[in-house]
């Protein structure tokens, strides 16, 4: 194959493909925003059949744009159930970590008895 002023592939002879000068990125996704509030259909509290509607403390229902990118499914039936589970977890962790084994002596030590109270004073 004769050589010309244009660089070509040594195996097939094709000219190189032009590369874009700047990478093309997709436009950024818009941020999810709540839709304007809608009036409540009933003053009596009922289970929410539509998870995209949220009633605030004043009774105003807000329509939300919920999707897999801006929310997650609730695992607890209420905020108090979440708080109870958190408290139970903290008690479990405090109980599991209440004792340690001394690496040098092999004795089991209670953490609360091993703490030193240090007072900082400006001098």
C-alpha cells in the first residue's frame, strides 16, 4: 500500500477515526421537588393509599415526586417503631461491648471499671 501524508492503520489501511475535542456528557438530572400542596379530601385520618401524597402537621396534603432515585421504602410502620429498634440496637451493642479480654494477661475486664476520669484545667 503506498504511503501518503495521512496516517493509516498498519493492518487494514483505514484512516484513524476523528475524536471529539470535548467529551459529551448527558445533561444533569433535575432535582426532585415537591408538587404544589393539594387540599385534604377528608379531615379524618385514614391510611394513606397513595405513597406520593404526604400530609403535614397542619393537615395540608403535599404531592411528592417519589421514585427510586430520591427515596427508599420504609421498613418500620412508624417513627416510634424506628426509635424503639434503634434503642434496642444500642442496648445490644452496649451489652456486647461491656467486656474485653486483656491481651497480655488474658483476664476478662469490664469496660466501665477500666475508665479513667481525667479533669482538664487551664493553668
